[in-house]
C-alpha cells in the first residue's frame, strides 16, 4: 500500500537504506576498482547513511521531548537527514551522496511536496531528484560519466518519465538508476577491464531501493552482487578478493594506473561561500577527485593530493577546518595496478599529534609479528585498562562512533600478524567487519568477536593467551564474552515508553542485555535491583565499571550488597571514566 511522503516515510527510508547498505557493504567494496584501491566505498556509504539516520532519529526525539510533544514536519526531517549526511560523510562516494540528499532536502522542505498529497507530492519528488543530480554535478570539480553521477541523473530522468503517485515515481527512479548502473562498464574503460559496475552507483541504487520500499510498502527486486556480463548482470562473478578501489566520480580515468596523488584529505569546514569558491580553485590546482559539498556556512571537503599539508592549509585560509582525516595511498602499488590489477591502499594516517602516528610524509612499514588485541572502549579508564593488558584501545567519543578507518589504523598500530578485534558495541558490527576486511587485504589475519558491551570485551581480554594457536585463542575469548551478561544504568532524558513501563525524565533506567528492565529513582538502589535480577540465574563474578563522576561510595555499596546477598560471588571494580553510562555491569 503506497505511503505519503512525510516525516515518517523519510525515517523509514533511512532505516531501510541503512539495513540494505549493511547487507551490501562487502559486495560494494569487492567490486570497487577505480581510481584508488582503498576498498571502502560500501563502508563509506553505510557510515554516511548511518549519520543521516541518527540525525533523523534525533529530530523525532527532540520534538517528542518538547512541552507540546509535537511531531516533526517533513521539512524538519529532510533537513536533519541532509545535515547528518554532511557531517558524517565518509570518502568520495559518501560526500557525493550527502550532496544528493541535500539537493532532495532543498526541494522537499520548501517545494510543492511540503504538506501536500497526490500529484503535487509526486511532482515534488521528481523535482527533488533532479535538484539532487544537478547539485552533485556542481559539487564535483571534474565530473566523469559511468559513475554515481551518471546513475543519479538516470534516477532523475526515470522519475520525470513516470506518471502516478510518489511511490510510482520512486520506483521509476530506482529502475532508471539500476538500468544506468548496468551500463557503467561501457562508459569507463577501467570498469570494463575489471568486468564490474561502478561501486558508488551500486550504493546509490541501494539507497533508492530503500526510498521505493518506504513509499510503496514493497521491496523492489533485489540488486545482486554483480559484474557486468554482456547486456546484463550476473550474480556469480563477484570481483575477486583484493580488487578493491574507491568510488570514481570526479577522477581522471588513468589516475590509479599512472600513480596518482598519494593522499586522500577530508575535513569539515566552516567558511563563507566566497572563501569556498577560492578554496575550490586552490585545491583543484593541488590534486584531483575534488568534491566540496554543503552550504550555509558548513562544508565537507574531499580531495586527493600529493601535499596533504597544503590541502589542510588551504582549508585554514578559507575558514575553520576540523575532523581532519588523511589517508596515505601506496603510490608504488597504485602505479603497478595498471599492469597487475587494482592496488591495495597504504595506511590511513592521522595528524602527527594523534595516536603517535606518522604524519603525511609516510615512512617505511614495520614488520608484523605476534598477536594483538584491538578493543573499542567508551572511556579513558577502560582505555588505560586495555593498555595495561597489552591491547590497543580505540576510545569512543559521545555521539561519534569510530569509523572503519580508525579501526584499521588501530590494527596497523598494533603491528601484529594476527589481531583479535573487540567492537564492544552492537552498533559497530558492520564497521568492525569492514575494518577486518580491509586489514585482511593488507595481510593481517583478523578475527572479530561480536562483543556487545565493554564488560564482554574485558572478559574476553582476561582469557587472551597469545601463546596458544590463533583459533584456540579466538574460541576461548568468544566463549568468555558469550558467558558474560551485561547491563547499563542510564538516566532518562524525557518521558517515554519502555519494556518496563513508562519512564519520566530523570528516572534511572536499568538496561539488561540492551532492554530496559528496571525503572528507579536512585542509581544505587536501581543497580541493586538489576544485580539481583541478573544473579538470580547464577553467576560467579560481578564486574562494575564506574562512569565519569560516579563516587566510589556507590561501588562500595554495591560490593557490600553482592557480598551479603549472593554467596561466593566475587566483585571487581574498574574506573572506566565513560561519559555516557554512569555504571556498566557484567556478570560472568
């Protein structure tokens, strides 16, 4: 049954697109052969849409928390979606997708689709898709056909030819984009030689499929992992492992084979329109693959250059750059790609004052030896604990989960031949999988243990033994993590429905294995109830991880409660310093 193009439909679209990209991420990475072999286009698109989806959820949450408990309008939600994509855009493909979403938001927020039905709604979607394609072309310094740009134009043209409601228009846009994707190998020689379709275009078709499903209520025909084959697409000829590259839009066709720029530079920039116009000219002279998207004072800048410092300095002259990320491409491997196939990337690097990594000057790689553990943790105390245990810690920031590039960088810094990766968060499963795939392409043996909480990571790390075989170690760590139940204490920010009933702003929530199980008024008392419920089914060890600012008296009270009420159960306390959850509990 068709659905109205409203705020709820956009939220559904984001969720469907995110799920679809999560499933297709590895396939998109695998067919990515142009122009630089960094194999992360699928992950970049996933993380960009993830940021957009979170912004949409925040728009709904913000209205629900208002005194009037209102619902957001279509304008509120599409603007949030575009802003979220802009600030979270990853890589060339993600940056272009952010601009496509911005173009759609420009029309849907202010055009005829706003608050209207029927033909006007369908017209608004047609106009939005056309605006998206036009803006994307303007954002790319040197557009190239056979890329995500071509697919975006085909989507707009398909929508313009369609008659009917918004659901029909969305389906026509999807079909037009899918047909254009099939033709991309005939437009770019490098795609034809590899026998693959464009990876960025594949991702856009996946996102448009989510839109079609959100409006029609029916999933479009599945887009299989594909190579080009004659006039159609085949499912059984996926690009071989190691033939990874990056979305091609805006890059000269021979950039990889000729040993193109050595660095990818990405940053957010606060600057005015005139300053950005001058920045475009300067960066265009420095390198290629230049894409600058955004507006209203906030921009996302992406460029490939040989002089990474000059690219950052140009941003400083234009305004205030931040979230700066520099990735080093292996130039020698890229030059060899012309004869031997797509190259593998060099290490992703950060600015010299972060993590002790080398600056953009590169340098020789160290020989990998032994085994290491990389753990994602939410606080400085936990990071120090992991470091004491010999693990490489990736500290998270509130509202800013680590990207796959950060995890790959941590794997590289570990300098080990074998690495066990502990994501310690359910939401990081796709990111961790993408990072592991990238590290494996660089010759590192990586296993991801699907830990959902920091206490499961602690349990896994406690039984880590590098002296035994890799497989045995992974099995033991997985078993320890799986045998650890986890809980978190949090403070409700607003009234809402939970699995345990209705909570009010300021209530303490006890969440067991991810679900709200207890609602209380005081943290220590609520934690005692959570402990009693968890220990009712047995347990030998209680782990308490104290958040930032939580007094030791709470830990002492909980230790006493366990000692007096649960015979032969030990308790260990760590000062985690996590800023979000006041208390994390683990039961082994």
